[in-house]
C-alpha cells in the first residue's frame, strides 16, 4: 500500500565531469552539495556518480554525475537558487569540473511513499527517467501516466516516487534540453532496482503509458 504526502518540488541536475577533475575535486563536490541541506525549504539531497550495470540499458547520454534536491515548494526553489551558499557551491565546486552544460529539470509532485519507507532516505538508489513527449499528447494520457507511474510505489523495494511535467519560471534559466516530463523512483538498493526493472507492473507502465507518448528515446540515470 502506498501513501501520498504533501506536494513538493524535485530539482535534478545532471553533470558531465571533465576528464581533468581530480578525486579531491569530486569529494569537494559531494561535500559542497550535501552542505546545502541547511538552506531553508530543503527536504532532502542525494548526490553521486551515475552507474551502469550489465543488466541495464545505457541511457545515460554521456552524463556521469547527478544530484537531486527535494524542496517544499516553488517559492523555496527560488530562495534556494539565490541563496549565497548555493551560489558559492556552484561557483567553487561545480563550475571548475564540468565538461559541458549541465542539464537541470524541476517538477512539482506529491511524494508517493512505498511500503518499505521507514524514515529519511539515508541509503539507496535514485532512478531518474526524463521524457521528451509528443506535442499532441492529450491531458488524459498525461493523467494516466501520472496515476500509473505513482502505482509503482507498491513494488517491493520502492521507497518513494515523484512524477510530473517539468517547469520553468521567469526567474529560471531553461536548462531542460527539451525534456518535458520527469519520473523519480527511490529504491532501497541496486538489487531492488534490478528487480524493479523486470517487474510486470513496471513493464506495463513503460509499455502502455510511456512508450506511446515519446518523441525520442528517454534519458535514464541511476546513482
């Protein structure tokens, strides 16, 4: 049984790291991003290198590091963007080590909590899927996608799910690179991710709700 909590915002940034980046710089990146937890409105942060396994299709599209910030609201996202600490971390920890423009997307969604959730997401895997959808996709198809995607919170090993259309406000740079819809699944482990990939409900949502509305292949990353 799953349960929806209050609406919030998922802020996801994907990075292509320069070959010249040192292990020390990557440690500083991780420490710098985690330090942003003190900013008002921040609920949760995850960051790490994107991984691939032999049982996974490679849909990373060249990105090799990712971070996600869960915030209480769009207003908190705006305050986060302008916060001195966030600006400092971007300038000192991110800008010096990236090898290309970052991809950044934001979507507003309830947090649908799965059966195995028992407190903060201390350990686990973030599975992010970004979609470019057909212009002619109807509101009914979007609603079905949201409903069915949220239902995957019932799959064993799923901690939480968020899903929604990406947005841009006047005070934001558009760094979505054409991705107009986001799905985030938090899982308890890599083993849970493996089982999730082969689960009948996941395959049904993918085949019936996602594939028919795509205008190009999706981007998918895990960390």
